[in-house]
C-alpha cells in the first residue's frame, strides 16, 4: 500500500474522524477557557489567530499557543517568535484556502487549474489583509501598509500555499464537495502548510524581514502597569 492510499484510508476512517473531532473540540475548549480566564489582555487579533490555528490544526495549534502565545511564558525566544509569526500568517491564509477550495469546487465547478488560481488568490488576499488591517488602524498609510505586507508575508504565504494546495490536490484532487476526503484532506493539507512555513518565518525573522509578533508577556506587563 502506498503512502497516498494509507493517508486516504486514515482520513476517511470513521473512528479516526470521531477521535480527531473530539481532540479538536477539547483543544478549542482549553484555548477559549485560557484566553478568558488567564489571557484576556491579548489583543483581539491574536485571539483570532490562535482560534483559527487551533481550529485548523487541533492539538498542534494548542501546543503552539501554550509555548509561544500566552502572557505567562517565562521568556521570549527566536523559536517562539517564529511560531507566533507563522500562526499569524496561517490564520489568514488558511481561511483564504478553505474559502477558495470550497468556492472553486462547490460553486464554480473549476478544474484543477482554476481551483489553484482562486485558492492562491484568496490565500494572498486574506494573508495580506491580516497584516494591512492592523497597520491601517495604527495610522500607517495604505501604500506603506501594502508594501509592508508584500515584503514581509509573501515568502511565507507562497511556501505555505504551495505545500498545502499540492498536498490537497495529491490526496483529494478528484474529490467532490460532499466527500469526506474533500474536507479531511483540506484540514491535513493546512497543517502541512503550517509546518512547511515555520522555518521560512524563522529565516525571515533572522534576516530582519519580519520582526515577529509582539511578546505576549509584554502585553500583560503593559496592562498591569
């Protein structure tokens, strides 16, 4: 049995799907409880980021939040900045990818090429918007905000989507909107994109292209001051 067939068997196995659903629900419950009880001072954008990261990647997203996204972390690090940065990208790109694939297959009945083009376009749109929006709120001009988003996010979005979309096509290229494999492959591919883009974000931070998202522990200090 090849790798593709083995993955398809897992991704369509009712027992696996039920177990994964329980794990994701439990992960979301823990996240929501901790954000409400212990980290309410986090900015709304980062709550959105962590919510979608956990929704798409379950316990992996929750571990990332616990490792890098809470105000209780004892010290910040290069690795923590990298995970906050890739999660920020992931929440926007993932939303664009889900909408793109769903619309391309379910609404427009696109073939592979059309699906790829639409999905990439929406992933870039949502990925850039998640950077441009907060910059505009801070008073940055539109042209500068757009350039900052393009300069800092393009490499991460590109790698994330190449890996995610190619994985999805590889596993479920012939699946219809009503097929279980369509949705489970989409979720699996999103996580593959997250993992692929993490080292890219580390490099972007290392070379000063990105600063990395703000240390959440500093948010807690500011609120308590």
